[in-house]
C-alpha cells in the first residue's frame, strides 16, 4: 500500500533502487542562454544569481569534489544510500558536447552514484546532446528535468521563459523516443495566473509523455525582477491555504502514472523575501496531507483523457 494518495518520489526510488536514494545538487559551471545574452541578459523574472541552483555545491570545486562534499553531509544519516548526481544550476546541456560528456562522466565515475539527473531548457537539446544522453542511458539511469513553468503563453512571455510551448512539447517527445524520462517543472502562483491557468498547465502536461513533475511554489528571491514587482506591490505571493488548495486541484487532475518529485518550493532562506511560510516545509506537507485526506483526493481522480 502506498503511503500517500499520489505517486511519491520516495516510493519510485525505493522500487527502482531498493534503498534510500538521495540527490546531490551540482553546479557544473554552466551558464544559460537566457542570461548570457544569446536570448537575453536578464533571465527569467524569478531567477536568482545562482540560476535556480541556490542549493548546489560550490562551482569552484570539481564535480568529484562536489559529490564528495554532498555525500559527506548525508553519510552518517544514510550510510547505505545511493545517490543521483543532479546537475541543477543554470542550463546543464548548454556547452559543447565534449564538455558535457566530461562533466557527466566525472559524476558517474564517483562511488555510490547510481544515476544522473540533468536540469535544462527545452531549447538546449540539440541532436548531439540527445545522442550523448542516449549513449549514457545505456550505461546508467538518466533523467532530464525541463522547465515549463506554465502552459499559458502570455505568462511565459511575461516571465521571459524564452520559448513557446511547442518547443517544450517537441523536446519531451524527442527525449521520450530515446527512452529518457522527463521531469517537468511547473510553478504555481505566477503573476496574473488563475486556478484555471494552472489546471490548463496540468492538462497540457498530461497529454505529453512525461514521467515526473515538480510542482513548485513561486518564491520571491532578493535582487530579482520579481522582487521589484513584489516590493512595488504589483505581485502578491500565494497564501499557504490557497497554495494547498491549488496542490489538491493539481494532484486530482494529474495523470495517475506521473511521479510527483516535489510539492513545495526550495527557497534559500538567505535570499527568500516571500512567502516566508514556505520555509516550514514540514508544515506545508503535513497541511497538504491533511487536506488531501479530508477531501478524499487521490492523484488522477479528476484526470480525463
Ligand atoms: S532558464 Fe533557468 S537559469 Fe536560465 S534564466 Fe531561467 S531560471 Fe535562470
């Protein structure tokens, strides 16, 4: 029997590896076309200086050293765990393919590393990168995480995502065809979005062959353009109750086979301006589980093809 009324990541990993599995967040020293001037120099409106990798290890260290540091932090707690090397910061397929190969292979050569997860943009997956990912997937577990954030094209433009939904859909299909599971990132509470918009985003993803989803709360981080909107009173972050209700809608609507990788945001408390309630992740998850139970909601209850 499953512990939660949805397909949780812990359960997925346990079925896959048979033991505790943890991710080590890495900074491979990449940048992003949305920040280096190729598409834009300003980036997504919510993107911090760390390029969505504020918890990643220190980019000044080698990949091997980053993994060693990350493993040392959890070794006492989980001595027998296996680890996923998670290339998190910035756009982790945005470099010549031989540079990518060297970084990925360095990660995979480290002890206890059982797979690799690569966060990137849907517009940064050329054929040479896809060939490399396919080759690696014959030797180890490989996941690709793609940021959709929203299926509302107007919101996507407002947050400066930098590509239309079609590009995202095509990349998911290409990765699926070569056997790479895709985890889609969705942000709840984007400026101007209604509950209907967020439901539409779930419906859009339900129609694609994604394997997993991260549902993240929009965080206002210091020194971002979103912070300027928030400080001017032009963006009001979600309250906890509204966020929990939204999660219930999304879980109920989500295709039953999709693994839920995340249900809360992960804002660095040193730069998080709002919502501060999100720092209490345990409270948020407890509140969600109580609400799901009270409303008797299970993943896929209101999913329709
Ligand atoms: S794609 Fe990621 S790294 Fe690039 S600007 Fe947007 S949030 Fe930042």
